[in-house]
C-alpha cells in the first residue's frame, strides 16, 4: 500500500561554506613570512647602514679632535719653552744684579774695616 504520508527524515544540513572571518586587511599580510622576512631584513640592513655611517662620522670627529689637540699641545709646548727661556734670562739678570750688590757690600765692609 502506498501511503501518502511521507516520513520525515531528519535532514542533514550541509555545513556552511568556510567563510573567512572578517579580518583587518592591513594587519594580516604583515604577519605572513613571505612579507615579514624582507621587511625585517630591510630594516636590519637600514639600521646597520645607519650605524656604520654614524660610526664613520664619529671616527672622523675623533680624528679631527685628535689633530686639533695635537696642534694645541705643540703650541703649548712652544709657549712653555719660550716662557722658561724668558724666566731663565730674568733669573740670570737678577743673579748678576744680586752679585753686583753683594760685591759692593763686601767692598764697603772691607773699606770700613781698614
């Protein structure tokens, strides 16, 4: 007998199609290794380059300072030698003047004793 009643079979629903979750299109690609590796490499190269340039600049500044200080030391040595020579000349003159005064004092004492 054919029954007109249909049996209701539980209908299995197909799982919904895999819908990607909503994501921020600007943030997601940066995390991909194919994108992140070149960016990180470029940043590292840039930092190293800046460091090298900064070091070279610092090295040049140190050389300039060294040259300036060397010149100042030479100038100071020359000035000190001149001051020493002038001081020695003044001391010799003072010694002669003192010697002359002592000679006169001795002559005066000898003249007074005789």
